[in-house]
């Protein structure tokens, strides 16, 4: 997992509206989730949005690693060195103790960290959308040069890989 520490707090992370009181937030992100989502074209009309099904936490291993990551974040905040900065835990709240409660909190409050990959996976197998030269299989003159071709998640943010793909794509084009 990867931890994000923010020197602010907000009741709903998705809305990103800051609380009126001082606070801090520790976010927990899985670096290599096993759960896989899907994206499907719904219409030939380009104005119709695709159906995006993120399918977060559909694999037990993902649920357990996230639960354990959140428990570790709580233990970090309970360390003596942090106690000078902590008055109380507002989210998920000290009443959250069981794995089921942790999972319910994650499902209610969790969100993407905007690192989608593999919607146009690169590879040599029949299911790969692009080849190693970033060419779309079955089409002439079309390449995909973005993070959607990364076949599996890297351990960390994908910025470096996306920039490398851009450089490689520029040379290929």
C-alpha cells in the first residue's frame, strides 16, 4: 500500500470540501490491486459516455490489504510522537474495529486516485489492443500513446511510466 498524508481534513473525500476545523488525513492506496474493472462502448454516438465499471475491492486479497493498511494508518496516528498533533479520530471513528466495519467504511468513502491503466493493454497475445510499438492491432496508422497501454499496475504513481511512453511514442511516430 501507499499512504497519502494531507495536512487538512474533509468529511467526504470525494467532494473535497475542507472541514472548518484543523485536521489531517491519511489516505491508503493499493499499489497492485487484483480487482479488475471494465469500460464498454454503449453507442456509436461519440456523445454517449462509455459504461465504466471500476469493480473496486471485488477480490478478497484487495479487501484484506486495504483493511490492514487502514489499521496501520490508525496505529501510526496512535504513536506517542503523533499524539501532540491528534485530538481525536473523526473518520472512520474509534468505533470502527472489526474488518467488516473497516470494509464498509472503505466502500462508503473510497475513491480512485486517478491512475487508470490497461484499457488498451499492450502485449503480444490476442487480447492485447496494441503491440510493443504502440500500434493498434488490426488498424493502419493508429497508435495509442498514454497510460492506457500499461498492462499492469506499477508500484507507485504512473507519472514516470506515462512520460516514458510519451517519449517512446514521439520517437515511433
